[in-house]
C-alpha cells in the first residue's frame, strides 16, 4: 500500500484471516538493469552483484522482500517460498500512484519474475471519483469511467455530486474496504506477460525503465498527439 496514511486505513478494514498490509513510503528504487545487454559484454555477474548491493541498501525493498518470506541476501530469490497467494499493489489512482506501481512491477519483473509467471501479482483498482445523487452512490476509476457512469446510472436529469479522492489516505476506511479491499466488490488486474510477447515485453520494460532517457523521450513523442488528457 502506498503510504503510511493509506496503510493505516487498510489495516483498520482488512480481513485478518487472509489479508496482510505493508505500507511503503514514497517511491522505491528503480531496480531495472539491462542484464541481457550485460551478458553480451561478459559482465552480467558483476552487474548482478551491484544490483543485489543496491537492493540491500534500500530499506523499503528489504522490508518488502522480508514480508514476502524471502531472504534478501540470497542471490537467487526462490519464489516457491513466498508466503502469500496474491500480492496486490495498491496505490493512489493518479500519476504518482501509477509511477509507484510501475516501479513495483519492475521490481517483481526483474527480481522475482516467478511471482508474475505463476499468476500471483495484481493491481488494485481504487476509484478516483465518488458520484452520488439521492441515495445512489457509485465509484469511477477515471474520467472516462466517470462520464459513462453519470450517463448510465443517473441519466440527464438533476445534479450529480462528484468528489475526487486525493489519494487512498483521503478515503474513509469504510469506502476503502467497499471499493478496493472487499473480495465481493473489489476489482483486481492481474499482471501477466502474455505468451509470445516475452521479447517485446522485455524491450518495452527496458525502454520505459532502463538507463537511457532518450528512449523514454522517444516513447512520449510518438504518443503525444494521441493523448487526450494528462493528470498533472
């Protein structure tokens, strides 16, 4: 969970029989390193040693690895030892939250790929908006979902009250449970690498999370004309 505030709310409303909550402070280390490129240069082992050293120097990553039941000093992290069936990344429904989720997915993709291939990694889908009129209340994930729900749920008559959540920590615990943590009403996205896309996925992760900022700039420039709105 992103942040101590949201972590505290989540702890209040979790089901202790099957839910554990780990609050993370801020953005974790970007753990991406180009192992494939390093293999061509014959120094993959040295780079792996440097990567492990960086991991161990990050308190947040060490805490995460320990919480999963793994040994951070083990050069090969065995995902068979993971103590949870679902690992759910729960961040704010804004750009900063998406960045934190991207950094966490990069960590699992690069350091614990077995978590993804075995189907254990998920993204929570907290709402960005609360829509209400009279006794009817619904939640929208984003601006597009908000407009669709206003038309489909409330129609064109009357005024719909719209409130935007600043983050998970701003959401009352009861609403956090209802929208994001209750197994009966929550929505989860499973993180996968589709069959046949392994090479393309690795290229895209390198492009977006690697050491070459010019690759990210090119990605943004290619798509700038098709972006309808930015949450800034």
